């Protein structure tokens, strides 16, 4: 291989499933087992030794990778790295479980007024009571997550000093799910003595966000709920209006969760504008990443958005270095680091859906799109117009349509085991609804966020916000029409008991296929977020 080609990373073979995928799936399995109580945490005296030994051996195994046509760990190295990575996940999740136990015991002893609460999500009102997630700073200095109940609305980013009543989690499904996400119980607010914002620029950003949300909540409509969800990362109004069931029947629930698609729309618009200004590559990528970071912080840094931002940073670094990006490797490495730094993410359904859907897109999106093209080619009539080449605009439109349809189908199939356990339904109109939602959703997001930023500053600032409301009104009408169809969604059995077998099968498949080298085309280098 020529040196210049090797430096550029062109044509360099990569494993179809990288080694980091094995590590990610295994670590998620171990962390879920520890958080769910199916695997006891390691003894405290062994935790430090496990962490140090695992880190050292993982680095040693990676540095001993053979270098030929590409980078590849031998099978023995893969197995050793897998074992040590799971040991590291076992140790870190064990530390989290022990910390949760200490916090739970302390919350039962101390007065609520001696604690400081940091609200982590906007409260949702149901039957006159508001509920949200919060982080509690205890007198001992420890912190833990709890569910917060209040008689008045609170916003993400608020610091509260108040009198509370502590309640441990019940031994039911909700309690088990909460423990998997790192929550130790619930606090009911009796009275609030002080409310303030986090110090610094982040607190001012959250205060500005709450002002905009109060304006949207003052006129509660479906379009206002869409703007609050996609531009400000607050699904509270959509939940209060009962939009969740309709979106689930249409397969559009993911649109209200800020993730890679939202960042891609915002950063693509910014990059297009900067490109017209002839800005060099490095400043343009830096500006794009800065915009993405600001949007992630504005929306409360949900795990799916953080994952997309880190993948975007990895792709930007590869572009600056002149190397080919590899989306699946980036996804697995970012997911692995996030899961190890915060083991409770392994119990977050949103984080798992984000990983699984993007992994499915990386592996199957291109091949599914090609299969659809071949199938439609066989269905074309062998006479008349069927054999003529389409005009260029129609050809481009049909290509984009097929890509969107294949991506929607792949994402739905990839997440089917998780969605069946969580929601119990399968949307039969999801590919169609995702295809029809592209234009109004993109225009609504592209005009809604600038409209919120400019509101009150310029006389014409209401125009983008009005356009966004019209787009989301159209999207709401589409959701209502599709969800009302008789067979829009069908019920599915709960695969909860089969989920560990499915994950274990994926690990085995990854181990088998890791030794298969594949010459990749340009489609494997495309950036997927």
C-alpha cells in the first residue's frame, strides 16, 4: 500500500465489528447485572486492584495488536481484553451500588433541610403533582439521584433548599428500573425555603431556557410542546398533553428526544452558512462543535446527545488529520467510555436505544438501501418509461427517499427487542411516518431555535417562531392521522427474559466476526451520528 494512501486511511481494511463493540456489550451486561442485583459487587478490598489491573492489561493488549494491512487484536488478546474490561465494569458499578446504599441510609437519618437539591429535569404535572429527577447533595458530601415530588413546577438547573419527606423505593418494577438508573428513592417537598440557579454561565443559560419554556407552557398546544422538546430538550409539555401514545403508535417517539439527528440539523445549517463565507476547515469544524456543545448544554446534556457530540468530535478530528472516519468504531469507543464513567447509563433505556439504533445504521443501512434499490429495479416494467433514466432531480429525490426508508427500517428492527420490552408495541407505519415527518420536523427545528433566540430582540423575531409552529402543527396533524389508522401498531410479547440471551448472542457474534477482514467501500467511512 502506498505511504500516502496509508496516511490518508483510504482503502485500509477495518473489522466489520470492532473489538470495542465486544467490550461495550460485555460491560453493559455486567453493569446491568450489578445494578439489578443479579451480580454481587466485588469486595471493597479488591476494587482498587481490579481497576488498576484492568486498565494496565487493556492498554497492554491494545499495544500488542498486530499491524499488517490494518489493526487487529489476536483472538487471545480479544478474550483477555474482554475479561479485564468486564472486571473494570464490575468494579466501577460495584462502587456505584455501594455509594447508593450509603446515600440511602444517610437520607433516612438526616433532615431534608440540610440537603441541597439540583433539579436534573423539568417537572411533569400529573393530577396536580409535579415530578422530576434531582441530585441530592448530602451533609457528608456524597451525592445521589432521587425522584422529586412537588406541588409547584420546578425547572432543570434550579438549586433548591427545602423541607422534604424521604421515601425509599418499593420492590416493584418502577423501583427496579429506578435503581438501574442510579436513583435511591423519592423526596416529597413540603416547603421551599430558597430557589436559585447554578452559578456561572451554565446557570444563566438554564435561566434563559426556563423563561422561554414558561412562555411555551403559558399557551399549551401541540406545536408548543414540539418546540419545547426539540429546541429546548423539555418533553414535559408533550407528556402532560398525552402525546406519547400517539407518537409511539407512529414510531416517532425518538423525535422528541434530543440526539444525533437534532445536532446534525443544527450543525449542518451552521456549516452551510460558514462554507458560503469561505471559512477554512479548522475554524468551521470548531464553530460547528461549539454550536453542538451549546445545544447539548441547553437541553440538559442527555446521554444520546452527548454520545452524538463526542462522535462528531471524533469525526472532525479524523477529517482534520486526513484520515477516514469509522462510525461504528467511534460509536463503540464513545459508548464504552460513557458506560464506564457512569455505570447507571447501562440502565437508561434512551442510552441503550441510541447505541443500538446507530450500531444498526452503521452495519446495515447501506446494504439495506442497496437491497431496496435492487428489489425496486426488478419491479420496474421492462418496457416504455420503466427503462428510461429518471431526470436528475427525480433521481436524487428517489435516492434520498430510499436512504431514509432503509434507515428507518433498520433502526426499527435493531431496537425491536428493547422497544418490545419497554413499550410492548410495534409501529407498522413507522417507515412511512418517518419519511413524511422529515420536511416539517427539519423546518420546524431549523426555525424554532433561532426564533427562541431572537424573540424579544428584533421586531421580526416572531416570524421564525410562527413558521416553526406551522410546521409542527402540520406534523401533529400527520401524527394524529397515522396513529388513528386501525393497524398503525400491534402488540408484542415482553422479551425481557430473552434480553440477556440476545445481548450474549451479539457478543458471541462479534467475537466470531472480529477475525473476518473486509475491504470496505466509501460507505463505511460515512459519518453517522
